């Protein structure tokens, strides 16, 4: 009783009565809290998390695909791109988020979070796309040219379709990475599944938020990965025929 | 009324096979690769009549593939000119030129992500044919190569021989007047290679395309070629002649070595017993040894030798038309009894 008298330990619940027995007993996980706060806390956080992820992956995909196509045509582009994106990829996420907050015009905002998230996707998707393009068999490209396909048509009808499995593999890794990192981004942009997790971290006792939001992030990553696998199967029926 | 005026140098062909062939002429063709001092080809002159199979053969480094790839401008000429149907390839847009020239390579290069129908439809699509015409053409070609059942399959689901046939069908799809084939059967096992060669001869007998066929296998060249161009190192022409001429009268030591010391036997392999003046059967003991008249002279000789040099009866259907004896073979090449190839007959077999 003395513990309670010292102040509110449990966030996001008020009043008394038997409804909050679990919280008062400081149990590790309170299902009741989840159902009470689903629509006000968890569901919006999940939606924000998806938005954060989709924006980062789409922008990252556009940039890295453009760079990969450039490097495919002009080989010397590869080295500088790999160096820059590798550096971005290796900066610890916490440090990068804090660094970016100091950049004029960014500050504590969604833009700052997206800049950081996008920077983590570039290396993965650039490498995968470029490898996929370069692994198009030479004889297939030769046959395409020999039958009178121009270079643009060869790129669109032959190179890119054949690189698709590698491209989507890159998108899968990037997506899962972003879903995971976006929870950390809540430090500078108070939204997404990271928000309830941070809330729980700052609270000494009540951990239900952390468990549920963390679990949702994992589930979201698995779901996104599964959907991308299905997308790849639908787009590349030729890749799974029996040899 | 004329149809829409296409960029084609050739009249628009109806979707049927065997409508056209073009003459091909290489004039003083030279190719020097930028990073090499020696030319890959020097001053090559060749004329191929419409509807003929010209085999380019030679050791590696003789520039035979280079010569072929110059024709559809897959690589640029360093000197000389190439005329297809009397028209210089240098005056044509390379992409357009390639759409009107069939192209088959050893690794085939079927598109793994497209099924057989779509692979065959590649050039007709590039030429902008309408859907129904493309579909009809694809059906016709699958029938031509005897693979009507596999239109919906992907290349990974085909056997090596099937892939090769589809590669040829794809090259023929636009009904090109000229077909370039670079070791098309090189990666196939010997039994299937033989079958594919026979099939190619039947096909060619029917379609009468002008064909440039690159191989390093002189026997393949002898079998398939109307004329053979033998190239030596660094792309100079050693001899350009019919298979029979090359086997009977090799131009020099290089050609003689290249065609092999068994060239006399190979020469006999070009003819059937139908082209030989047979021995009268009177009084010759042939026992029950018989060979059909469609046997090649080479195989007949082999059978005579196997029988210990004894004579064989030659039969045409049920009727015995004469005999072959060991002595007969002795004079065949010396007397010039064998004259000219019988490729038509061979193709028809």
C-alpha cells in the first residue's frame, strides 16, 4: 500500500476497482490493460509504425534502385556508393538519431526519423539489386541483343525481371531492418511501436506495454516478410518450376 | 493495297515458313579487336547463294564466330563490307538488322522468365505483329519442331534437346531470310546431336533459308554444309568449297590435316550406293549378305570389311539391283565415279 501512496507507478490507467487488479499487483503482463488500451495506444502506434516503415522502404528502394542501375551501366559508380552506404549502415542507430537531431531543419521530427531509417536500407537494397542485375546470364543478354532488343528494352524486359528475386530479397531484409529500427526512432519522433516501448522502459515496474508493443513489432516484421515472399512468388512464377 | 510500310528491307512475309532467302556476301572483311595486334579476321571473301548452308569451320582462334557476329553487327567491322540481299549491313540500323536475321548460339539463351510460347514470340513482338498473327506463327513453329505440347513450359522444364529446338524455332519466328547459328548443337550429347542435325537438315530442306553455321567439328560441317569455309589461325580463308571437293582435293596441308587422314572415308560417307555403279551380281557369291541401296558407301565398305572382304548384295526394296565388292571401292575416288554431293538426297532421308 505504501508503494501506491508514493505515486502512480502504472501509466495509462486510472481510478480504482477490481478492473486494475493485475496492474496493482505489478504482474509482468496484464491482458486486461491490452484490451483497455488497444484502440487508444496500441492500434495507433501500429499504424504509425507501418507508415514509418513504408515511407522509409519506398524512398530507400527508389534511391538504391537508381544507384544500382547507374552502377550497372557505369561500373565505377559502385565503389563510392558502397563506401558511403556502408558507413551509413555501420553507424550505431542511437548515435545516428542523436546526430541527425542536431542538423538544422531536422530536429525532433518524423523527417529526421525517416532520414535515418532510409540510410540503413541503402546498402542492402543497392547490393542486392546490383548483384541481381549482374547475375543475368551473359548468353541471355547476348540472345536478346542478337534478336534486336534495344538496351532499354533489354533492361526492362530481361534484366530487371530476371533480377527480381534478388531485388525482392533485398527489400525483405530492408523491411525487417526498418521495422526493428523504427522502434528506436521513437526517441526522436514520438510515434510508432517504439513509443509504448520507451514508455515502459522509463517505468520501473509496469512492463506490459513493452511486451505487447515489442511482440507487435516482431509480428509485423514476420507478416511483412511473409507478404513479400508471396509477392515474389506471384511475380516470378518461373523461378520455382522444377528443374 | 500495301500494308503499313515497315522498316523491313524484305517484303512482309505471310506467317508461313520458307518464303524467302537472301544472298550473303562478305567482301574483304577484316576485324581487328582494339586490344589485339593481330587481326581476328583478315580480308575474308565469301559468297553464299540464297537458300544455301555455309559452314564456317576452323580451330579456335580462327575467327569463325567473329565472322558470324560481324554479319548482324553484334560487333563492328574494321574493314570491308557485308551484303545481305545485295544491301550493305553498314547502311542498316543494327537493331533492325538483327530483327531480320535469325540468331542461334550454343548456350541458346532462352529467356528463363518467359515460357516457350513467349520466347518464340520475341521477334514477332519486336516487329509489331498483331496478336493473332503471333499466336498462329508460334503454333506453326512448335509444330515444325514437333513440340506442340510444351508451349506453356519454362526453359528450366525442358531437356537440352528441347531447348535447342525452341532456340531454333525462336530464331525462325520472324521468318528471316538469313539464319546465323553459332555451334548450335555443341553442348548436346552425341546421340541427340546427331538427331538434331538430321532434324536441321529436314527443316532446311523445307525452309531453304540462307544459313551461316559455325562449328569446330568438321564432320558436322561435312554433314550439314552445302559449302564449307575452312578458316585458319588469325582468320584467313584456307578453302571455300563443297564438302566433296574439300575431301577430295584439300587445298593445302592445313586443310588436309584439318579434315583428317580419314578424309577418303568421309568422302565415301557423303554418297549412298544409289550413286555408285554397282557390280553385276552374275556368279558372285554374296551368301545372305544384303545391304539396302540407301546405305552410305562408307557404311557399305565397313560391312564388306566386316565380312572379311566378301561381296554384298545391294537391294532396292525387295529387288536385288547388284553387288558391291572390295575391288569396287578401290577405284571409286580415283575414277571420279562419285561426283557432287547428294545433300538433297541426304536431307530427304
